[in-house]
């Protein structure tokens, strides 16, 4: 009888084990997976202070934006942005995961492994300052938020916003001056985002989009 009881107990454990696994927590979703992205250019006032500048919100600010979606994160067909010479814009990344939840702050939360590069513009036509901050107001160089100033006219070019997921220890080699470094691949890692859109730098007052 003892042998029979042991066999019955063993079989019962085999049948019960799978049912217990249903209570296991589901695997954690990768919070850096991006389903959609959006770049928003909001006009701001630039106030010069010697070797640096302050930026202020203005009333009735011009806002230009472009959205990216699909497996290749492409903008709408024929999308073309105009940015005006002499103006500064707060450039913000908005991103959502595949469940539609905003996820851009996950990049700011890990500033040690994330860095944005803004490429493609003719030399000296744009300038850029990183403007990310942590919860205590300390400055971070990530590029989810920054200020872009248009310095000169330029014919249409492809603006390329790259958000790089860096290998451990690489961030220490990057400075704010690398914001448009065409050799960004030297900073080893992989791209979380690689967004491209057609941009034209036009005279102030030219709103023909």
C-alpha cells in the first residue's frame, strides 16, 4: 500500500505543477521598445548670456511636428518641414511603446547609456544644446529635450535624429559638442531610434509648408 500511495503522490505532483505555473508573473516588457515616435519643434525665445543662452516660452508659439511609425519608423510620405532662420526651437522627442504608453522618459532615466545625435544639416546652419534634466533639476546630455537654433539658410536636406543605446562606459567619451558628430558610430552601441525627415531652412516669415 505504501508503494501505491507514493506512486499516486508522484502522479499528483506531475499534474499540479503545470497549473501552478499559470500564477507565475508575466515576463517584463522591454520599456525601450518603441512603437511610434514624434519630433516636436516649438518656437522659443533665445536670450544670450555671454557664453551661454537661456530659452523662454512665448505666446502663440509656432509648433512644427512630424510623426514616425511602422517597422522602419518612417514619416508620412512627402513630409517636409520648414524651420526659420534666426529662430530657436525646443526640440522634443515623444515616443510610445507598442501598447501606446509614453516611453521617452525611460531614455532620460538612463542617461549613462543614451545619447541623441542630430545629423544631416549643412555645416554651421544649426546649433543645438541638450536640455534634459533629472528629477532634481541636474542637467543631463541625452537629447530627448534640447534647443535647436537655425543660423543660416539651407536648401532641403534630410535631418537625421539618432538616439543611441551605448555600451557600458562609452558615455564618458561623449561631450555636448558631439551633438552632430557624423562619426557617432565610434561611440559603440546600437540605435534605439533612427528617424529621418526632409527639412528646409527658410527666411523668417516663410510659412509655406
